[in-house]
C-alpha cells in the first residue's frame, strides 16, 4: 500500500552486563592479609625474643673463643664437657680477680675521699672567705645541706629506687647465667652441633659451612688470645713504671690498663690511661706527667711494633676497617656489637679471601 513504511523498528539495546570481580582478586586479598598478619606476628615474636637472641649471639662468639682451648684439652683425652667447664671456670676466675682488684681500688679511693672530705670543705671555705671577703662557716653549711629539701628528696628517691636496682641486678645475673649455659652447650657439643647442621645440607654446601666455622673459630680465638697477650705485656710494663714512681695501687692499675686498653675498642687506650694519671696527679703532678708520657710512648710502640707482630696471623685487618666495624656494631647492638665487631669482620674477611680472585696491579705512581 502506498505511503506505508515497511521498515522494521530498531531493536531495543541489550541491558548492560554487570562487571564481574576478577577471580584472582579474592585470592590476592587473602594472601595480602595473610602476609600482613604473619609480619605482625613475626615482629611481635622478635620484640619479645630479641634479648634471648642477643644472649645466644654472645654465647656463640664466646664458644668460638674458647673452642681452641677446649679442642686442645680434648685432643689430650679430656672429655669435652669437663674441658669446657674448666676453661669457663678459669675465665670466670680471671674476671673475678680483675673485678676484685678494681673494686678494692675503688673502695680505698672512696674511703680516702670520705675521710678527707671535711678537710677539703674547710680549705674551700677558708679560700672563699679570704678571696671574696665572705663569712661562711662550715657548721652552717653542713646543717643547711643536711636539713635541706634537696637532701630529703634525694634520699627519698634513692630509697624508692632500691627495688629497681635489685631487679636490675637480678636480671643481669640471669642474663649472665643464660650466656654461660649456652656457651657451655655450644663449646661442649660443638662437633655434634656441626654434624646436625651439615646433615640437612648437600655435600657441596657442607664443606662451605665447615670452612666458615673453622675460620670463625680461628679468627675469634686468635683475636682474644692476641689481645690477652698484649694485655699481659701492657700490664707488666705499666706495673714496672708505677712501682718505680711509687704510685699507689700499682698492681690494680696495671691490670686496669692492660685489660681496658686491649678489650675496649678505639677509646680503650684513653680510658685506661686516664685513671693512673689521675691517681698519680693526686700524689705528685710530676709523676702524672711521667705516666702520661709513658702511656703515649708505649701506645706508639704497641701500634707500630708489638701489635703487627702478634696479630699478623690472627686478625690482620686494616685499622680503618676495624674502626668502621666497631661503629657499625655499636649502632646495631650497642656494647655487644662493639665487642664482637672486630672478630666478626675478621671472620668475614677471611672467608671472602678464599673466593676473591686477585690480579697483578699495573705499575703506576698511584700504587
């Protein structure tokens, strides 16, 4: 029919399809939440076990240090447990004698200060009255100090901190016992521990682990034994000088200088020499000058003559590397890191030396 439009009407657009969630997204969310939860749990566990881990690290290096002596006794048919106990007892006895000598020196000095303190106060009061025309009296000063609010507050705070001090002492004793116990087990069961560790590794890796362990024992033991030998030589030399000058407490001061100068990295020499200089200055300023000169001269002799010969086959590392390792160890673990930094660096250096290939250096004025 004319005028009729036979064109079909356009079809309605299909309804929009709903976007589906990717199949991997739920798994990714679950995996992410699981990893976050594991990280939080591991962080919580580490925060509560960091003290134990540090004690185990100290015990491990202590066991490495005494293992040469234990092996020497074991080769002479002494049981490793008995040999380890004997070595630990000897070390504790030496440390006890050092603390006893240092404690007797400290107690004597405190007694001297307490005995002479009234005379010091009288001299100061007389000097102030003469130079500033004051009218101070020792009795009035003593009464004002003893009956002041500052003195009462100080005594009250000291009494309240007794419990905290006791808890600190008990905690320190417990940590010392923990370190000694782990040190005994690491040294006495050293072969069994290495066998158990290597049993879960392929043969190629077993050789690497045993080599690293052997280097660690050699470097750590060599470091401590070389330091002990230099401490003995330093102590004897300073004892002779202090005895000749007539400085009091010469044996205790010699032990102090020998041990502190060798076993406290970097600043040990200055800490060791300060105490005998101060005590000699109290007796005679000229004696203090002689002691100071001897400390400086002996330090140069030790750095350039004695130390290179003794440590050439034990911990032959550059002084700058040793200083940097001490700073890094202190930043990571505090005083513990400072003490174990040098043997740990020497162990790493000795282990890497076997795998670093060296070449001949081209001739140049720079080298």
